[in-house]
C-alpha cells in the first residue's frame, strides 16, 4: 500500500469513528494572531506545544525558512487575509536554528533539479525570462537577520493596519525554547 492509500484508509476510519470532534472550531483565530513560520518537520507539533497553542487559536502560515521575500507575494497576502477577513490583530514571524534554508546554495539546488529531470533548456528559459533564480532560491546566512527582514517587510507594508504589532521570534527546534528577536509592542511605541 502506498502512502496516499495509507492516508485515505486511515482517514476513512478517522471520520467513521468521529475522531475529528475534539478539533471542531471555526475559521476565526481565538487568540487573534497569525504566525508565519517554517515548514520544518520538527516544528509541526513542537511549536504549538511550546507556545500553548491549540486547534483554533491562531492562523499558521508555513514556508521554507519563514521568509517573507516579497511585499506582494503569497505570504503577505495570507497575512492580510488573516487580519482583514479572519480577525487576526497581531503577527508573529518565527524562524528557527538549524534551518534548512541556512546557507542554501542556489547553484546546487538547480543542479539537483537538472539531476531530477528538469531540462537545462527550462532553466535557461527561466533565466532569460527575467527570473533571477539565484535570488529566488537563495536562503539566508543568519536566522536573526532573516527574521528581522521578514518582520520589516510586514511592518512596513502599506496595507497593514496601523498599530498592528509584528513580533519576531526564533525557536529552538529541539527544545522549543523561544527567543525574542524583535517585540512588536515596543516597535509601535518607537514609531
């Protein structure tokens, strides 16, 4: 049985046994918070437990590295939807130590793409169309700076409601210990 079949078989029993009932909630975050964090597998259960977050408490947006790279990209759009449509009124960016995006080498990533069947012509076409693959695939060298950069993109977004606290944290992926990089309440006072 392949992984998808295993998931579907489990799910049928899950639904039949009504195991979903303890997780019932609505789409509005109880704690009125949206979190941007990394997709790292170590954080799936650890981060919510370390923050005392339960089903229905917050909106969680995940990507590689918890990086907001574009003010008008998908991550920022999701943050704004969480705020304007779903009632969030605080934003938290949470990076972590030992992230897979630390020191990522775009040239090696492209080489792996070619090794897995993406044609060199496709890579060339993308480069010639104006896409800076090296920039697009680049990770970061310093998690503190990465969190600060993402927080600054969000804080300075022209569509972010004034007086919205935007915090930056780093979580240890083994212990769950949180470190405050930048505190959104203080930043509002300084502005």
